[in-house]
């Protein structure tokens, strides 16, 4: 018995879950490189057609919107993976029976899907630096920190929304329609690819209930794309954090961990 206890301890070593999920994401890309191409195509299609109908001065704003939209779409991928693992593979039962908590499981699934999005975000960052320098809004250290923080907040928030919705999905047929509908609507309603002031007044009011709106306003102001004082930036940051906290609380309450 002592030998078995030594070989199979009750609690596994800490810190192994996240690297394991990293390898899940990496193996996904290495076996199917098209996975990394898909997140690049969608924002670039938007950017191409917007460049035909909008003034060149809006290109940095549109690239920022593409980065935020790409990060937001991680939630759709998290929804798909989590629901597939639970419904088809019954893999979630293994995690529920293990010492892994639901919060660590959420971060693991979100992290594995973020790996596939990193090439798109890297290319968009280079384009933002080029377009910003051309239009007089260079990518500064402060702007880069604000951009990175906003991307991280949206990644956590929408990943939690995706995994919460996935726990309520009952069949495979529901996975992709629900995911695409939810995150596409959230991305299109938020002023990511266009200035908030360009929208009708009623639409502007509705946008203030979406967390991605404050992420867009915060990054645009920090990069000097749209005028914003330090007080405005602090207000946007506070509202973004507040929306994120509310979203996380609701997502965790909605999420069913180990329930059928």
C-alpha cells in the first residue's frame, strides 16, 4: 500500500494543468495549420472592405477593432471545445473527478484556444504600428500596455461567457449556431470597426451596455485615435472592469460544473 501511495499520490503536483492545455492548443495548430489561418481571414476581410469605403485616417481604429473582435471570438471557440468535450467525448467528467477546479478548467480551455489566435493578433499588431505611424497615432508604450490589458480582459470575459453557455448546450447541433450567433452579434453591435459617434443615438445608448464598447473607447483614446482625457480613460477603464466583474459573476452562476 505504501508503494501504491508513493506512485499514485492523492493530489497531483500543482502547475501542470496550464502547460497541458497549452499543448492541446499547440497540437491543434501543428496538426491543422488552417486553424491559425481562420482567425486571420475574418478580420482581414472586414479591413479590406472597410478600406474601400472609409477614409484612410480610420485604418488604425479599424485595426484595433479587428484585434478586439478576434479576441472576443475566442469565446466562440471555447464554447465549441467545451461543449464538444462534454457531449461527445465525455472528457469533462474526467476533469470534474480530478482536483482541477472549474476556474482552472476555464482558464485552461481559454488558454488552449488563445494559442490559435496569437498569429492573427501578432500580424494585426504589426499592421497597427505601421498604420498608426503613417496616420500620426504611433503605438506608444502606454498605448501598448492599455491595448494588451484590454485584450486580456476581453479574453477572460468572453471565454467565461462561452464556457458558461457551453454547459447549457444539450446537443452537438446547437454548438456552432449558438456560438456564432452570440459572439457575432456582440461583436457587430459594439463599435469596434467604426467610431461610436458615427452610430444613431439609440444605437449609441445600447452600445454602452456592452463591455467591448469600453475596451474600444479605452484603446482608441490611449492610442490617440480618438480624443480622450485622462479622466475619460479612467472612466472607460473602470466601466470595462465593472462590466467584466458582472459578466464573470453571471457566467459562473450560469455555468454547470459536473451537472447533466
